[in-house]
């Protein structure tokens, strides 16, 4: 089963991808995570990508396609995978479909998580992460017991460089200009399911589970 989680930054793709991993036993492929790992490791690719990512722009199709092409042929992807944050351009989508076709595969489901612009700004600009253990927090919705300190390991929490309000606004604009057109593209492929990405995480999980097991919920037009 090949699933694409689609939606603007902050729509909950990462959270829902984790649910799919646990519930359906397929790996998550997050291009954002892969790029952040390259930046952290200081690889040549990471050095190239860092300034674009910090500004909220899109890393070149060539770089991202190289990462994905290498990842999807790994053994753990044989039964499928869930893509999170990819594809983000029509060229990325065309390339994905072409290289899946070479091995007789295709995208089974695209789940679009729809969230209002102001909700995204509130969600992302309040997001904080523990740099040591990776635990996530939010300054309003999921506060640590002691301000700015990780409950689990006591490390001072940080804000992702691209989660400042100014960069979040740029990321949403980039999404509107370069990525949102993919919704029509996936609709024409007949694989698009639209659900609201606002509300209880467990409700959204239930809707996703229903789509992936029976293909029967959400706005599948
Ligand atoms: P994300 O964690 O998915 O929000 O991605 C963080 C950043 O990584 C984005 O703002 C882009 O700079 C870069 N990135 C992630 N995925 C892609 C992609 N498919 N195409 C281009 N850039 C990407």
C-alpha cells in the first residue's frame, strides 16, 4: 500500500504518518526528516539544503527526488510506505509516478489534511522540540511542566529554525504557490481523499484508518 499524506505545513502529516506506521506496518518516508538529518550530519547535501530550509523555501526537485528514489527501493518498503511532505511539486509527482510504474506500482491513497491558515500559524509558531530526545511540545496546547524544559529528560526545548512566525507564513505561501495545485492532480488520478486536519487527533486517525481499510470515508470526489 502506497499512501501520500498531503497538506500544508502544520496540518499534522507527521503525527498521522506515525499512526499509519503503527497501525498498518509500513514505513514513513518524510523528506523533511531526511533533509534535517542531512543538515545535522553536515553532509554536502545538507549544507546545500540548509539555507533554503531555514527560509521556508523548497529544496530542488533533483535533490529531493534523489533521496526518495534511494529510500523507496529499500527492503522495508517492499510492502508499501507512507510519504509525508513529498511530493510537493508537479514535477516531483510525475517523477514519483514514473518510477513506481517501473516496478508495477502506483499510489493507492492520497489523504489530504485540510487546515485553516491561521490555525497553521498558531500550531507551528508555538511548536517546541527537545533536541536531546525529540519529544514535541506546544506553548499553548501541550506545555511542559516547567516552562521550556523537556519533561522527559530535562533538556532546554528549542524552536525549529523554520517555525518562527515569519518563516511559517513564507512556508504557507510556498505551499499555496507550488504545492496546492497537486490536489487537483491527485483528484484527476482518482486517489484523493479529503478530510479536516483540525479537531481531535484520534478522530482524524479513525477517518484515516477507514479510508485505508475500505476507501470509504472523507470527500472522495
Ligand atoms: P517539512 O518537515 O515537511 O515541513 O519540511 C521541512 C523543509 O524541508 C521544507 O520547508 C523544505 O525546505 C524541505 N522539504 C521537505 N520536503 C520537501 C520536498 N518534497 N520538496 C522540496 N523541499 C522539501
